[in-house]
């Protein structure tokens, strides 16, 4: 895969774009580049925002000076990328285990997802829990992880009409991606289970349980274990 296009993003940011599609290969390069840039820590770099196939670099233009500070930051990135190819991010990030109560009121769409895949409910749970997922990006709502790595057999279109309320912690499938709703609110993903863990807490440091580049494994739990974990997360 060729290097990214480097674009101006307003007057205080650059955008490194590898692709226009949310694929796993460019996403690995996004996180590898972000990791390398955090280590390099150029003085002008104020923040990083990883997405599926692009990486926004927020530039502190006061730290560069000159008539065109953003252009100077772009030249710096171009020179760095010409000399340094970021490594593979396959082992970057933490591995976080997410307990899930599958089916029933916690996962009202599980049976439909299983039928769509030609599987039993138990087989669908096993396939979902066996996946090795990676947080491609956070978006939609604070702390909402878009997860790559869903078994293709479980892929299913979003609901034609979104629900007005989805419970916090709901684990869903939207197309070829998996995700977890951090807070209660509307949503159109197929709900297959729920986790008792709090994905986002504004008073926690960091507030988001998961970060871009983290690996995620799902672990099936029964109702009693779910209730105990829910009490412990309050």
C-alpha cells in the first residue's frame, strides 16, 4: 500500500489519508503511524485523531512560526515519512476482555442474526465471542468503538427503522462491523447482547474504556455473573 495523501484540514490540522474505505489494512497503518508519531512527539503536534483510514494531526501553529506554519508541518511530515516507514501495529494497544450477556432482553436481535447467518443461536454466540476485534476508531457518541474483525457470516444490515432507545452497554452489529453503545440512546444496529462495563465515564481518566488501536475479545457470561459485574461497575 502506498503512503498517505497529506491534505490540509482547516487552518490548524493536517489529514493523512490512506484510503476512502474502512478496511483493516489502512487502519493498521493509521494506528502504526499514530504510535510512531506519539513516540517522535514533534513540538508542533498538539493532538492526534485516528479514524478508519485517515489520521488527523492537530497542529500548534504557534510552535512553528513563519508565514505558513501548516505548510511547514506538512513538509516535516513528508520528510519524516520518506525516511521512516511506520511498523506494523498488530501488537499495539491493549487487549480488553468485554463480558457479554447474550440474547434475551439484552440481545433482542440475536435470533434474527443467527437465522440470517444460517446458524443456531449457540453457534452465533460462539462465533461472535471467538473473534479477535480491533478498535478502528471512536465516534458516533463519546466512547463508542467501531470494531473491525467481525466474522463475515454474522454481518447484517442495520435495522430499517432505528430504535428510539438502546440500553447502555448494548453490543451490536452494523453491516460488517461490531460496536458497543456506551450510553442509552437511539440506534439502528442489531443488538445481540449487553455488557455491564461502563464504556465511557467523564469522571474517569481516561474517560473511555477503549481506545483506538486496542484489541477486544468478547466473553459470554450468564445472568448471575452479569448482575455481579454490573454491581461492581457502579
